[in-house]
C-alpha cells in the first residue's frame, strides 16, 4: 500500500481544498510530478544538485559523548545542519525549482514566516536564474530582519503583508492570492509536507533522501536497523524525510517532537498534532490549531521554524494509525537541548532541532536496555545565537 491514494489522501487527511481556478494547475502539477518520478534525466539532475551544490550525502555521526551522557541510548546524528544554507529546507526547494523549470514557469513565489523557507527558495531561484517573490508578514519582517536582507541579497523581492496578524498565515493567504492571479507563469514553492495534493507527497519525496541515506549509513555501521528515529515537527518535512524510508521497517519506532512552547496547557504552543483538531489549512485537511469558531490560531515556539499552526497530513495519519508517536517539549527544554549538544559534541543545533535533542533525555529515562537512535539534526544554530544571548547566560 502506498499513500497518498489517487485523490491525495492519507486516510482521512490531505486532499485538495483550493479555489476552483487552481484545480487545473494542480492536476497539471500532479501529472508532471508523477511522470518525473520515473524520469531518468530528472532524477540525475536532482541528484547532481543535491551532491554538488547542497553537499549531500550528509554524515551520519555517532555522538559518543552525548550517548555516554544518556547512558541507555547510542545516538547517531543525521547532519542536515552541514548542508548549504544550514538546514534541510534546501533539499525541497532544489527539487521544486527543477519541477518549475520542467513546467516552463519563469516566476517563483513562496511565503515565509521566520524567513528560512524564503531564504532557501531565494537561493534555489537564484541558482536557476528564476524571478522570485516572497510574501512575509510585516511583523515577521521586523523580527527576522536579517533573513529579509538575505533574501534581497539573493535577488528576491520581499512583499510585506499587512493583513490580519501580519504573520505566516496571512502571508500564506497572500501567496495563494498571487498564485491564483498568475498561474500561467508562476510556480508556488511550499516549504513543508503541507498544502494541497500533490505538495505533501512531492515535498516528502524530495526530503526522503534524508532517510534513504541514513538507513544505508546506519546498516553499514551497525549491521542492523535502529530502534528509534527522532525528529522535530513543524510542518513535518525533516521528520517525514527521515521516517519515510523506514515506513515498512516495523521494528523501527518513529517519534515526532512538537513545540510545547510555554506549555501544552497554555495557549502558546505549536503542538498541532497533540492539541489540534481536524480542519482545513493551506489547502488540505489535517490536524490544526483553531478556535471554536474555526479561526486559525497564532502558533508559538521559541523556534521560529516550528511555529506553524498546522502539520502535514501524513503526520496526522501516522499518529492516527499508530505508525509514529508524537510528543512535545517546551521552549525552556529546547534551550537545554541546545546547550546539551553544543557542550557534549561541539555542535550548535538550530532551536528547532534542539527539541529533538532534548527529547532524548526523556527517552533515555524510559529505556531500560541499550537502544540505537537516529536523530535528525535539521539545521545549525548560527541563525539563533543572536536571539539567545539574552536568554541563556
Ligand atoms: C523550518 C525548519 C524546521 C521545521 O520544518 P519541518 O517542515 O517540520 O521540517 C525544522 N528545523 C529547521 C532547522 C528548520 O529550518
């Protein structure tokens, strides 16, 4: 059984909830995407850019001092932080610009909250010589001024969004509005395993290289499969990227770590799976954070890349079917995770990835015999150190 089904559903989740004018375009994208899956030239081209430009394969690194600290867990880090631009997002934007080129689109748009997807998109667009416009809430533009500057340096136009809460969800609406108006020449790059079909499956397949490499590397080093996979979950692309290649390995437990922010019982978190309800966001059905009357809530996390009020439909399905477990750690715990990895291994992780790191302490306490874990280190922490100076010491 391979999911999604023909209508883009993962069980009851997924699908396509968009304005009528986009349906034909999504049909077109779906057709092109599925034909490219078996297109040797395309696969060669994508592999080329992943290898020569992004610097894949990334290492699977045995974190010995961290493992000693955790006692019961032997931890391998999948080093997505070593990629060009410093995080896994580049895997996906490279894949999507190549699809855009195949579809003869000359203009790329995207929305961004923290700016990381905007930067990864602007990077890939610059590489391919495509025009690029990024939608970003003005509130976010102020908080993430450095990323706005980066996008502009990379040649992208950053369009300030002044509607609503002036953050990610409003930027998302503006990007979709632009897309509806300019479908002829414009390709919309979505940054996680979310959005209307075929985006969740397309982004998953582009990120699946993480797990394909990790599985091969782990088998080579340990001559068996790992017991656990651990990854942080915002929209869910680095986690699904790691998990997917292990889907049929029933003995491998998968754990997605959401952002509990100021606490799961506060109203300031981004735990769309643990605290969400079924609803429609960003063109597909999933577990989302919404008010009683169906308004999308503003999500919070200390990690800018995790504060998305929804989650990819495949994760909602994994939770419901029991294929993966979902947990959450707070802002405060994530800061501990950042220090822990920095001081045990000399690797400063992104605040997003720090959620996965600190969950290992909880997992280690629950574990009685020795177990092997692969953790997705989705990004490096350089982008966060400025904001952290006041918080940690
Ligand atoms: C954006 C981002 C995330 C969250 O996105 P996912 O789609 O859940 O992977 C996690 N880590 C880093 C470093 C990011 O930039």
